[in-house]
């Protein structure tokens, strides 16, 4: 075994040098992979941050649009309700009357008149008080529903245009 010693020492030294070289090469390769991974993570983080900022700006813009639409439609609904209330007040006070332009054939007799006389075309028929109240309730309901539908449609358009629109930097 002593005769093999001169050969064992250089072989061990060569193995240590080979191991050191391989360790150095693998360490350098690992460092490069870590560096690339860190750069990729940084790029993803920057892209996500930019997309989050764009999404936040879009959300804030959409919120402002919603607030503006709400204010606009609330004012319009208030105005329409005020007009309805003024009309109802004018009718109740007797300043205005609710009439229907009726067209009755001349051959249709009018109750309480003698013979076959008729109203003719274009005669005005006044509504009863109950019919007038019903008319005002219907008018107020239609006005309110129309205003609400228009507000919902505009809000939906704003939301869908904001969601489907191109992202703004």
C-alpha cells in the first residue's frame, strides 16, 4: 500500500480539484439562475403594479361617472316629480282640467239627450276625480320608472364600457 501512496495523493488532489471546479461551475450557474429568477420576479411585480394602478384609475373614473350619473338622474327625477306635483296641484285647484279628446261616431247616442244626437268627432270629455287621481298616480309612476330605467341603462353602459374598454396607462 505504501507503493501506491505516490499515486493516491495526486489522484485525491485531482479529485479535489475536479470537485472544486465543478462546485465553482455549479455555484456560478445557480447564481445566474437566481439572478434570472429575481429579474423575472421583479418584471412581473412591476407589470402587476402597473396593471393594478391602471385598474385603480379605471375604478376611480367609473366611480366618478356613477356619482355624476346618479346626481344627474336624481335631479331629473326630482324635476319630473315636481312637475307632476305642480300639475296635480293645478288640477286640484281648478286651474287646469284633465280632459280626453274623445272621438265618438255621430250615430252613437249620448246618454241623457233626446233622439239620435251624438257628440261628433273631437269632443272633450272631462275625467272624474277618481280617474284624475289614478291618472296622476300612473303619470308619477311612469315618470319615476322611466327615469330609473334611463339611469340604470346609462350606468350599465358606463360599467360595460369601462370594463370592456382598452386599458389606459
